[in-house]
């Protein structure tokens, strides 16, 4: 069975972009692949969160993963910092990574632009830590969005380089993976092309019914079509994409027909989107609350995941140490 690994940074609540773009697929994948999911708390240190934020965010993400249907008995969920072997492999990969190639990574250059007062070494070597997370478990596939594709190529590069330097065929090159035929791109409520926390255009899985309705009713639109069969501007096409995700293709086709006939009433469309969004999220919200209040269960899930991940990681790091030439401890 092919091995799949995926992580998410604990930077707040999951939103619909996370759900449709990844988590919904994870729930299906756990029955078809050897899956492991982790909460990347070390990665979050590049933005200097407080200890309270780290602890609360890990608990939040774990509760939401479980509420969405990820079963820790099928797919272990672990916290990155519970698997110390990752740091040792991260060190070895850093030793074989070159400054020039790390500085050319698009995500690093973007972070430098956005946070010029916090250009830390962790940002620069982010691809090395991501590669360590993946290569440690010898993953065959890694579910990623387009924004992480360059980092995936770096992981493959580091795998090849390790094998070449030490004249072995040890690390496999992990493939980027989309469970569906193509990646799901969830538009933001502001009409932009992507839902994201930093953009402030999210519908969160934990949002209550009134908040969901309020956010959707305020979603950006225009004055409506002025010609029959008019091509939709991007902001409206994004609204229709979100409508299809929430309400289904039949409903989206119905409103598309109204649009083409210049009879569309965005308010009616949004009301259905809000109703269907609340229908989707209501059981998830209820489960999130239940899991978040059960500290003993969350601790048990994290401990179980750490044991499973550490067992694999320890085997890998022992073999890597031997290949490099270090003595066994």
C-alpha cells in the first residue's frame, strides 16, 4: 500500500478552503492508502507565535481533523514536535542544501517581501524541514497545493542528492498528489481566487450559523449581467464556483441559467448557499466542540500518533546515521 503523508501548520481554525482542498480528500484517502497526518508546529515558529498560541492551535487543528472524519486508528495524527528524529534529519539535509538554491525558492522570496523585519533562518531552510517531514517516513505521495510544488521539487532534489553523495538508493522521490483529477481551488468570499486566513475572506468550519449566513450574504458581487449569455467577470465566476461546492452542480446550473437569461438574483443564490453551508457545517461544528472539550481524548490521540510516527522515524534515522558514517547510539 502506498504511503501518504501530509501536514498543516497550526495557525488558526480550518476553513472551507482547507476542507474542500484537502481534508475531505484525506477522509477518503485513509481507507485507500497508508496515511499519516501531522500538525507542523515547528514550521509555525517562523512567525514567532506565543506558547499559548501554539498549544491552543494544535488542540484546535486536532479537534477539527477528528470532527471532519479522520480516524486516528486508520491514519495516525501526530504533532511534529513529538517526533524528535525529524530534527536530526533536518540537520543532515541542511548540510547538503546550498544557500543560492534556498534563496531562489518563491515562497521564501514572498515571505521576505511580506515580513522584511523577520527574515529568519527557519524561513530560508523551510524546504529542508518540509523534506525531512516527508523523507523521514519514505512517503510515496504528498497531497500539496500549487503553492507548495516548488518545495516538493526541493524534497525530491534533496532525496536525489543524498543518494548521490553517499552512493546509495535509500530515499525515494515523493510525488505530489491530488486525490481528485485536479486540485480543488476554493474562492474567497471577497471574490478573490483563493480562500485564505491572511486574506480575511474565509468561512471557518467552526463559524456559527449566524456568522456563516452573514459572511455569505456579504460575499462580493456586481450589479448583474447586462447582456444575455454574458461572460462572467472573475468575481462572479468565483461565486458560482463556491456555489457549486456548497450546493452541488444542479443548483449551480440553475443559477447559471438565470444569469444567462439576465434573471439572476444574487440574494436568492446566497440564501441557498448559506443554507447549504450551514447544513454541511452543523454536524462538524458540533463534533469540534465535543472533541475540543475532551482533553484526555486529544492527549491519547496525540500520544498514539507520536508512537506510530516515532517508530518509523527511529528506523529511518538509524539507517541514515549508518549511511553517513556515524556510530549507532
